[in-house]
């Protein structure tokens, strides 16, 4: 039977795990936005196909249990004007953030149960991967511009600056999220290591 202290530490471990994912979720969403931007630039000459893909994705999203309900509420109706207040939008964002973080945490717990706990990476390795991904993201946007420069209005220098700022934003947010998440993971591991050591000592004394 679990002791009161062990249960509290286990609960705290779950809370720290959830907090980690609340920090990682914005990074994942920002990367998803960056990748969608590259895809949008890639298919800039195929508007009809792009609209079909977006329509299919939206139709799939509205079928989801919880997220779909929120999306349907904010879709415009043919017979009425839809006015979204700032409070409604803020509630939608915070609810989506909380639900996505919970979903990611549960998925991580299931994967750990199936394949064993994952060995944590060093923060330097995480930042290196984020930096490499940022360079590839920037390269994808620049390559799309160079492929069809006639489809972009404005000077090339202005577009390069915009692409660079977007890539810089992605890296800065990623570095912040990864750093906070790494620190929370370190606290969680230190707490669990102490708990395991205590358990081993109690077994040895019996």
C-alpha cells in the first residue's frame, strides 16, 4: 500500500510532467505553424489544391470530440454574423493549450509504459536539434521565394528579413520552452531518484 508521502511525490511528479508539456506545447504549435507556412509557400501556385486540402483538414477537425466542438462554435453561419470576443478567443486558446498538454502528457506516459522510460537528452543536444531545424525552416522559405519570386510582392531583401525574423522567433521560443522543460524534468528526476533511493534503503533494512 502506498504511503502518504509516496502518493504526494507521485502526484507532484504528474504535475511536473504536465507543466513540462504546457511549456513544450507552444513550441510544437509554433513549429506546426512554421511548417504550414512552408507548405503554403510551396503550394502557392496550386491554390485550388490547397483550398481542397484545407477544407478536408477543417472537416476532419470538426469531427474531433472536444476540439471540434470549439471549432464549430466559431465557424461563421450562413444566416448570421459571427462575432468572436477577445474573452471567447482567450478561453478557446487556454482550453486548447490545456487539453493539448494533457493529451501529450498521456501519450508520453503510454509510450513510456509500452517501451520503457526514455533516456533524457542533454539540453545542448535539444538546442542543437532546434537550431538545425530552424536553419532548415529558413532554407525552405528562402527556396520557395527563389523558385517563384514573381509571386511575391515587394523587395527580396524585405522578404529575406521577414523569413529570418520568423525563423529567429521559432528558435527563441524553442530555446525557452526546451530550457524550462529541461529544468522541470531535472526536478522530476531528482525527486523520483530520492524516492527510489528511500525505497531501496527501506527494503535493505527489512
